């Protein structure tokens, strides 16, 4: 305990801020102190360790080899401390809960279900973060997420919500103009809308129809925009069932045949183990499980 009590914790926190930004002024702004105060703390830490941690080249700052080693250790330690503090603050049902998920799933599936969650849990402030990138839960103040994949993410606990299917759809006006295809081969003369996450070839292969060359057409990197283009009659789209079920039920889009191809990915509810059993995350997980159970697969 005596050795720990002599550690310059404040100087280590200042060093972590400088090493992360590689800037004295940026670290000073982050810590709400002056650059001179930051410089004093760094010098004190270097005297304590008896070796240089940073090289100053004009306005640029570089880590020495010893500085890089210390930075990784301090960064990991502070991450663990911040994580423990967040968990302790979240050991009650009410308060703030941050959920991350794909923008398309939020727009086409979750948003219509949120009023019921708010009705059941008015004491939980649910904050939604929509991002196609995988969020680093350790570095961000995020409690839970819905992820699309195989259910295996390091350092996360996961539980499958529902499977996914691919189904071809088009706007009623486009079908009236071109005629609903009776055979798969007839789709070859249709304008097709493309997406890397909903590849037409997967669906044609699952349906047992070989195509040497897919018809050309615009490609979208967001599934919700893909469906918007289909609604506008710009072409047939291969849609994920979770995203298009509401449009089909409302008649905005029509399925082009009975074939639905099972996707290898599914949707999972995920959370860091430290948060998994907290009352707020448990309540959200229970709500999402019920919503998933009430969401039927394609007919």
C-alpha cells in the first residue's frame, strides 16, 4: 500500500491525456488547466521515473519507447477504472441507458417499438447511437447494442434475437408497368437495385437459379435508402425481412414471389459482461426478446 500511495496519480492522468493527443495544449484544454501546468506534471513524472517519456520537436510531441510502454499501461488502467465507476453508477433501474445499433434497423424496425418500452420503463432514459461501425464498448460510454452477425464478439455477452431473410421487392407502380415476374429468369430484364449487404447473387443461388451476369444498377451503402429507392419505383430491391416487413404490410412494396433466402447472419442483443446483469440492461434485453418473439418470419 505504501508504494501505491506514493504513485503520482495526477501526473499519470495528465501524461495519458498528452500521450493520447500528442499535444500539450490539447491535453490542457481537455483537463481544463494551463499548458504550463501540464508541462510541470510531465516533468515531475519524468523525474519520478528517472527517464524521458516524451520528445518535443517544436510543436510536435512524440512518445519515447519508455513513454509508449507506460501509455499503454496507464490507458488500460484508466479504462478499467472508468468502466468500474460506470458500472457502480448503473447498479439501479432508472437513469440513462445508451444503446448502439445499425441506422437501418433503428429506422425500419426498432423506432416503432420504442413507445412501448418508454411506457413500460418511464424511469429509463434511453439514448440511441446509430452507427454502421462496431462501437468499442470499452472506450465509449455504451451499455448495450443490437449487432448483426454470427454472435461472436470478443469481450461481449450476446443473445440471439431473431434470424434474417432476404426477399425481393418492388413498388406496385413498377410491377404494374413491367408485370409481376412469374419465373426467376424474368427478373433479368428488370432494373435491379444493389447493396453489398443484400447481394442478389446469394438470393438467386438459394433459389436455384444461376445467373452469369447480374443486371447493372445503382448500389447503396445503406439498406434504408435502398428501400426508399425501391419505393420510388427505381427498381427491384433485395431486402432484409426485418427492414421491409412493415413496408410490405402497408402496401408500399410488394414481394416478387414466395422465395425468401435465409441469411447466415442474425441479430443479437449484446452488452459488456459488467453491464449484462444490471437492472437497466436486463429490462431492455427482456423487452427486445419479447419484441423479437412477436416478430414473425416471412410467410
